[in-house]
C-alpha cells in the first residue's frame, strides 16, 4: 500500500528514519536501506555515490558512504547497527537512480542488523504515522524553500 503526499507516492510497508532521511525494509534481520523521496527531492540530482565495502560492520550513525548531489555533499550515516552484506553497484554507476526510483532500483545497501527489534523504536511506521510525518516534513521544507516549486 502507498500514500500520496505532494503528488508523490510513498510505500507504507517501510520504516522511515526521521533523522537521516532513509527508508528501511526488513526481511528478518536483513534490512534494505535507501533514501526517501523527500530527501532526494530536497538534495537535487545525485551525481556521485560511494558506499562502504561488503563485510563492513557499523554502529548506528557511523558513515557507510558518501554522496554528491546538486544541493548536498556529505556522508550517509547508517540508521541502525549491522554489517553490510550487499551494496547496490547500479547506484554507484548511475546515482540518478536515487532520484528516478528511490524505493526500487535506487536502494543503497543491505545489512544484517544487530538486534533489529530494539533499534526500530524511533522509526516512523504505519500508514497514518507515515502520512502525518511526510505531510509535516513537506510543510517544513517547503516553508524553508528547500523544495522545487511547480
């Protein structure tokens, strides 16, 4: 199921990190991580992505790569602890996938999460909570002029 906010669809079967702009999809302790549409929209076109190596163990908020976009250059800080088990080489070769398909081909990494259940408490989950959060974030970013105007 999806919600629509500001003419953009967002899946409701994901968890959203309110601090770093990531979405996460868990399958057991395996978690796929990508950037949500609002983060990619406010960053502009992505031109370079670097991701840490498979096998790298990270604690929450450590860097797992870096990004260069029209309006943002910085590090990706992992939203939960775990070990990288897969990285999306397609995004490294074609960073625009983050802009064009943030919830599909534009994913970044997969990790084997450490104690996933205890780490998901601060993530946005559930249709109404996701809708309310995206509406609030859109309003804040729009007020600051961070979003492109139609």
